[in-house]
């Protein structure tokens, strides 16, 4: 896969790479997760997400309910539910 890397450094602008960088993945993942979350909200009426140390359900009207607290042993593991 050929991707065009764009950074603030002058020596890499327009450089073609043969790999996908972490920056490219992060840029693509953010909008993709938001779109998937919106579609899940339309279909199910709620989404489940991790926030502020809790697993929470967020409903279409914006209300939230806590499902369970994330234990301290899990806090070192990145948790992605969307």
C-alpha cells in the first residue's frame, strides 16, 4: 500500500512510503469510529463506551447510565468498545 505521508518536517512532505504509519492509522480510525458509533446509535438506540473509569451506556437523547466500574487491574489495558 502506498501512502503519502505529510508532516510538519520539510524533508518528509510529499514522501511516498510503502507502509502505513501510526499517524495515518490514528487519522483514519477517529472518523471511522465516530461514523460507526453514529450508525450503531441509529440502529440500537444506544452505544456502550468506556469513560471516566466506567463502562457506560449512552442513549440517543444524551442520557447515560453506568453499567460497571472498570477495575484497577484493567486500567493498564487500553479499552476500546466502539
